[in-house]
């Protein structure tokens, strides 16, 4: 993952992760984009970030959270492994 960089170096026209030290009632890290001279969150809230980083790639959901439809959970302990589902 990338390091935080000064907001002045953020790319135009792309969503980024921005760090807003002045955000008190919400998360200090938000997805945002530049709108003119301002920065706005996906909820259209105007914010004043000081640093940014690229949005990381999402995790591989199949490996991170295998779906176990025939497992018996939550009534029985599951003994399945991710390979059980990927190999059929």
C-alpha cells in the first residue's frame, strides 16, 4: 500500500482516500474527489484534507470470506477449508 502524500499532489478526476484531521464527528479517512477548488466526499460533504493516498484494491473475496452454503453453520462447527469450495 502507498504512503500518505500531501493533498497538493493528489490527482485530478479520481477518487482518493483523503485524511481530514479537522473531521470531528465522522471518520478522519474518507473516499473523496476534487470538485473545482474543493474536496467533497461521496456523500457530497465538503472537507479539508491534508493528505491523500490511492484507494487500495479490494481483497480477494473468495479467499477472504469463503461461502459455505452446505456447511451446517451455525448449528454445527464447520470443518471446511477454502480449497473445498474452489476445487468443487
